[in-house]
């Protein structure tokens, strides 16, 4: 990717309709994933984190990543290192760079530019590389624990509003955007548990779960059932019913696990 003049980034403006939501909300969504990398593997760890952002759908297709200066600061890397990361992502067809008034780095549609055969082989490769049972068990432990923690501590008004807003977004989402909104709902729930370490671990395992979900079809009946479970979990959390919240999330995780086992094993 050709390097742009340092001052061009300062002129970048949000493109109308690109990404949805305010920039503050976007920064909140990225908080569990983007953190300063450790010395020694700056490029590799920065690439891993930005890939997580893409795999989790925290910036939707067509949405713009944070400006280079902000992204480099959040990752604790130089802008030269960040540009190397973005170059790799562009070469993989995951992002594209645009110039001009509404310039920046934009997320491409997942799988854009791939032939059907290539996509199929990539899905098989993902499944073969994952210990499915380990992923599913770890996800259940993290989510049920987070739900219990959320219900065990009083949520601030902003926290309750965020949970309700995320729930409403899953209910209103068109089919093609449901899984991304579902991810944002679960991330919000886990973050509200109040443990950054828990949120970071969940973000990592959820990225793997999303890769697996991409390998199976969207089933409307299952999504309707999941939405009822989401609503029950929010109700239990807001009612400070820790046992109820944990039970709902355990059932919800079990349903997803059953689908994944059925299709992938």
C-alpha cells in the first residue's frame, strides 16, 4: 500500500452511512480487542488484533477502520508497522484503501473476490484447524460466567441502556447482518461483567466461533429461538437474577454447539 502524506489522514472524514453508529460507539466496540502489543512481535500481534476486529465484524463491510494515527496509538506500534499490517490485509482482500475527502481503510465484504471453490476449501481448512469441543466448552464457561457476573452487580444506567440497545439491534437486523449484530450483543454482555481480561479472552474465542458459524447456514427458526434467549438473558440480568442469567446463557450456548456439531462433525 502506498504511503499517504502524513497530513492526509487528518483530512479524513466519516463517509455518510459507512459503518453506522457514532465514532464513540465504534471505539467502545473495539476496546476489548485493540490494546498495546508486547515488544518483540509488534507486527504479528498488531496483525492478529486487527484480524480479530474483522472476524468479529466490529467494523462492518463498507465501514472504515479508525484513522491510522489512532489505530497505531491504540496498538502501540509505529505507523510504518501499521501500514505493513494494512498492506497484508489489503493483499488478502480483507480491506481496501481509498483516497480523497472520505479516504481511509475500509472493510471489504467477507469472501469478496474469492471463487466458490476457494471459499469452500477455506471453510474446510478452518474446521480442520480447530478443536471444536475445546472452543465450545471455553465459550460456554466465559459466557455463562459473564452473565452471572452481570446479574450479580448493579448495572449503571448506561450499561443497561447498552444491553437493551444491543438486544434491539439483533431483533431489527436483516438476515445478512444478524451474525454481526449477534456478536456485538454477546460482546456487550461480556464487557459489562467488568473484567477486561474476561472480555479479551471472550473476543478471541468468539472470533473462532464466528469462523465456524460461517461454515453453516443461517436457519431462521434457530435465530428466532436465539432471540428469545437473548431477551430472557437481558431480563434476568436487569432483574439481578444471577442463576437465571447463567442458565439462559448455558442453554443458548448449548443450542449453538448442537448446530455446529451437527453440521461440522
